[in-house]
C-alpha cells in the first residue's frame, strides 16, 4: 500500500509538470520523459536479480529504496511556472499605473509650486510612530527579554498555523468544486467517455505479460525465449514507440487524437491475433507491434489536456490513472478465471480484446458528444 501511494504521488506530478513546461512539443516531451519507465523496468529487473543472488532479498530492497530516494532530488528541481495570462495582466496594470503615477506627479508638482514648501505632516507622523516604537521597546525590556521572546515565538506559531489552515481550506474548496461542483469534470461527457475507455484499456495490455510465458511453454519455444524473451521485446519497442508517436503527434498536419485512436486499434488487433501465432518469429513480430502501439500511453496526458484544459489537468489525469489502476487490478484475475473455465489461453485474449473494443467505441463517439456541446466548447476556448 505504501509503495502504491508513493509511486502515485511521484508519477502524477511529474507528468503534469511536463505538460505545464512544454506547449509546442508536448507529445514529444511526454514521450521522452516517460521512456525512463521502460528503461527502468528493463534495467532494474536484471539489477534486482543480481542483488538478490549476491546480498539477499532484504538487502536488495534496501538498495532499491536508496535508489528510489533520488526521486526526492528530482522533485526538488521542479518549479511551478507563472502563467502567461497573469504576466500579460501585470503589464496592463503596470501601464495603467504608470499613467496614473504621471498624473499624480504632475498634480503634486503643482501643489508644491503653489505652496512653496513641502508639508510637514508626514515627518511629524514618522516621528510620532518612532517615539511609540521606542516606548514599546522600553516597555518590553522592562518586562524581561525571556517573556517577550516567548510571546513572539507563540505569536509566530499562531500566525503560521492560521496561514496553514487558510491554505488547507482553500485547497479543499478547490478540490471539492472540481470533483463535485457544478463545473466538475464529471459534467464533461467527453471526459466521462474517456474514463470508460480507461476502465477497459489497461487490463488488455497487461494480459500478454501474464500469459506469454505459459504460451511459450505450450508451443515448446522456451529455448528461443530464454535467448531473447518476448516480454523484453515489448518493453524495448515500447520505449521507441513513445518517442516516435510523440514526434508524429507534434507534426502540424496530424491530429494527436487520430494518432491515439490508430495506436489503440493496432494494439487491440495484435491482442486478438496473438493466440493465432505459434512460431517464435510470428510471436516476436506481434509483441513488437504491441510494444510500439502501447506507446500511446505518452499521449494520454496530451489528450487529457486537450479535453479539459491545463487548469484541470492534474485532477483529470489523476482520475484516468485511477481508472487504469482499477482495470489492471481486475483484468488479470478475470483472464485467469477464463482460463480456469476453458483451459485455454486463447479465450482470455479474445474476451479481453472484445472488452477493449467496447472502450474504443466510447472513443469513437467522442466527436458526436462534442457536437452536442458547442456552447460549452466555445466558452472554454474563450476563457
């Protein structure tokens, strides 16, 4: 539980931060940033095997924890950026203030010329305030330095606690309004369709990793698979798929949504045809296509941002990741239950592939839902 909560708290802000840093080539930036997961899964598997044989599994966990502790350094290097609209508003306010200051200076110059001397009231006020401060300081010294120090320390604690309570209340109000308010994400029907797709998608992607070793044994391909495992082919090609799909999506003449749909169609086709392959070469080709098409995971933050905007990206992408987690939680047991009933791995791929197709149907009806919401979309673009 602690590992799951920690990994979620690390992964989600990193993905959202990349979306805020980059606007022109967001898909490529997301693809490059998420390639570390593929390299890490490929390298840490071999490293953990070596550490377990040399130092034991307990010491291997300590070393892995020390490596993961470097994520704190990576997180400390991230800084929030000020939005451009705030900067533009500052320039407008600054121009208006400069005009007002020019008018005020001219008015003050006229008053100075008419009076001949400056008024002595500000100086008198400053002298009075200085005398009050000196009196208060003398009073504190008479009361004792220790008592005054304690009082100041207590006031600082109360001030910090009150500021913290105000910040927590504001954060909770924003969180509550974004999820359960009138303008929440769940009122966006396009986003709800995207959530339903996420509930069916990730379970089908996990199935090949679980059943491929058993399929290899069934077809007597263990000797070839030991030289270059099929799961490693998926992991390696998955890395390049993220980068290449990101580059394609950033092309000016290509829509990110269309690339996302084509990758989903390719993945579900490979899952449905994988049980039909009985040789190592054919299985390797299908696994390579699965790895490449699954690179659309780097496009998910970009598509989510296009649906809900940058302001709601963190909440929206968190919901999508939660839906993927639920899908990954129930998908493998469901596939194992199908095998226990049919005693064949083929039906697990077929049924999970059909469920994936149900999720893709919800993606296909997305343009129809958008046509029913022209006013909402125009208002969001205006904002």
